[in-house]
C-alpha cells in the first residue's frame, strides 16, 4: 500500500551465519600448525641442549682473556678420546683440585711439549701461534722444560700463563703434570654469560693434526629461535585477523540503513 514502508536487506552470499573474514579458517589452521611446530622446535632445542651440554662457572682468571673469572660457559659432554690440541676442556683430577677445572689442551699422548722457542710454545718441534693469550703477555712468561706426554694423557695450560695453576705446577709429579684423558668430562663451546659467543678455533695447532669439530650449539640456538618465532607468530594470528576484520567492516556497517 501507499502508506507502507519497506526495508531491504542485503542477501547473504552463502546462507546461514557469517564465518568471519575470508580465509580465516585456513589462517586458523595454519596458525595452529605454526604454534605446534614452533613448540616442537623450541622444546626440542632445549631438550637437546640439556642432553649434551653442561653449564659451568669459571671461578678464576686463569683462562683470561678467553674466559674471565666468574663467567658462565656451556661445555659439550665428550669422551676424553675426542679431545684435540687447542680444546678448552673441563676435567676433574683430585691431584689438582676437588672441583672441576677448566684449562686448554696444548699436547696429547705421544707429543713433546716445551716452552719456549723464539717466544712461542713448541709442540713436536713446531712453534705454535696462540692469539688467545693476553695482549702483551708472551708465551715465555712461563718456562716449560721438554715433556714427553704419555699415551692416554694430556698436557694443559691456562691462557693466562703467569697466574694459572696448570700442568706446569705439577711437573714434579710422577705424571709430569699430565692428566688422564678419562678425567675429561666436557669441552667448552661458548661463553654464555656474558654472551661472548662461541670460542674461536685454535688454528695454531692445525699443522699438528685435525682440530675438534664444533658442537651443535649453533643448530640448537637456531631451533630455539625459529621455534619461538613460530609460536609468537602463530599465536598473534587471531588478534591480528580480528583487528583487520574490524577495520574492513567498520565503515560499511555505519553507512548501512533502512530505505
């Protein structure tokens, strides 16, 4: 009739109720998958690290400047047979101390070690470059008579040669200051507090044989970081999608009316 007013409503495209922004279901599935995968990587990285790494606090400055007093390191659990020249290792020998000790391996079983020739540590007649020593502190700050390292044992020094109670402090012992490879419990990979990062490779020993392969710490850190990004990114999808939906629908909803 002439007096009636009519209202027109926009038809629903698919019938029923709206399911939210286009592609939201796919987005929700993908975000859930990202969170699940992220948790696997994140927790798996920490679990892997807990299995093969041990934290230690170095109480003295005998390894300065590589490791300063009070710094915290991560050391990979290894057998002593895996140790190579140049490695910084954690070991326990009651003839040295009742607590774990951190020193650098400079000679292994069968090596002849002495100091110094032209101001450098000498192993098997080769002069060793040691860039990890404190600046201005030559290797000859500690004189070492020629020592033949028995098989199955290690000769260890601190990077701070003057103040380190290392193999040179035990030269009068029957083992001439050497330590059994079985006493080694771990090999230091990195200083983690403060975050100085991975130890530099001791390339000065390369001419004497292969160096140790780096541990999987980089891979573990990458897994943890990628996992955290996926968890945060996947978890943020819902709020971000809602905000985007409000911005799209807000103006049009306000303009709709009865005709």
